[in-house]
């Protein structure tokens, strides 16, 4: 029989959801619990303190190489990947996936690679679709998949998307997640070897900071018509039967929703830059009109002020488009 591991991914609304789960796990919980919640690089490291106060399991700061122990909660520091290796955790600064570091997918993939059918993956509340590919990896290698009932989630997109693309084993309310994990970890699991697909091994190597091209990215993908929003290199579309995902040759990875969110954010930034340029042009033309009024004809002054008025009108139209959010997707 094999030891179990529980991996949990969440995002928006995740603190409250994790508090509920931590409160429901007993002190003798027989498996380690590794958690990724989307946070900014500047976020304070307070989640482990919150979970320590929420339930009996120990949640402490994680260092690369820490041993995996039953009844312990492992949370990566901001701006670090959390990966599972045989008997221990590993922290890396591999390329961002789905716009985040830490992302959920690499944690789930490595748990699937190391634990196979003994891995239990859980997706809780959150926006967009990080975690879907990782949950699919756990399912593919024989592990158990769990999502919070989207109707019960503060932000339903993550569990809803995961349930759409993965044939999940359990879809439960938040209050039922911890009791379910107690039952699952108490059940025996057969110790049998599972072949890890090559594309999964390649993506795990990338998360472990190996050069994507040397890791084999070209063999598992093909060039797309889209550029990477992060580094502007060509995005490679992964050769998968399930869904669509992308990676660039430097390693940044995107699901469809995360790529659309990043592109939309770039469009918004470009529009604000256009508004700034138009306003600067308008101010310069009005300033110039004031200087030439004595030395030039009224027609010259009217031409400058007319062009300034036109720029102001264009800037107003762009501002209305940006502030109304036309064409933009929700952000984390």
C-alpha cells in the first residue's frame, strides 16, 4: 500500500475556504497537505499562521527540501513554485504558469508523477481556470479528484472549469471537503506503477527550472499564431486531445482563460497609453497656439486648437471604452 498526499488549489475567496477545510481535519490526519493559493509576489507570508489558528494541523514556513510528514500543511512563499518530490517538497522560481507564481498546475502534476493513484487533488473557489490541467494529470495517473461544488463557491470559475474538463470523482460543498478527505485517506490504495506521459514529464522539468527547449517542448507542441504576453516570444500550442493550452520557449504557460485575461490586460494598458499620448498632444498644441497667436494668423491658431479638440474627443471616446470595460475579462 502507498502513502497518500493531498494537494489543494484555490484563488479568490481561498483564505476563508482553506480555514473551513483546516478546521475540519483531525490532528491525526494521515497524509501531508500541500496548498497553493494565488498571491502576489509582495504578499506577506501569513497564510500558515491563519491555518495554524484554524485547525489542529501544523502549517509552517516551507523551505526547499523539507520532508513530507503526515498531518503537516505545506504552503509555498510568494513568488515560488511548490513541487512534490519523493518524500519531500521543492521550491523553484520556474516560469509563471497561468499568470502566477505559485500556480496550481505544477503542484498537481508533480503530485501525480510521484504519488500516482495515491494523490488526491482538490480545487476550491477561484477565478479563471488554473488547476484544471493539474487535476487532469492526477486523474490520468489514477489519483482521486475533488472539486468544490461551484454553486457553493464564492468564486465558482475554477471548480466549474475543472469539472467541465475533468471527470471528477467528487463534487461537494465546502463543509464536506474535510470529512471527504478523512474518508479518502483512510481507504487503502493499490501500489501499482503508472506510466507518466512524456508531455507531463516535460512540463515538470520546466517547473524545475530546466530550459524548455532542452526539456523537450518542441516535441510536445507546435507554433501558434499568438505571442507570449509575458516575454513576447512565440507561444507553442500543446499537442493535447483535451482542451487548449500554450507555452512559450522560455516556459511561460497559459490556459485559454488566463491567456485571454493577459491579452485583455495588455489591450487595456495600450489604450491608457493612447489616452495619455492624445492628452499630451492636445496640451502641447494648445500651448503652441498660445505662443504663435502674436506671430501667426487666426487660421493657424484655429488649426492648432481644432486639432487639440479632436484629440480630446478621441481620448474621451477611448476613456469611455476603457472605463466601461468593453472586451475585458475579469482579473484575479
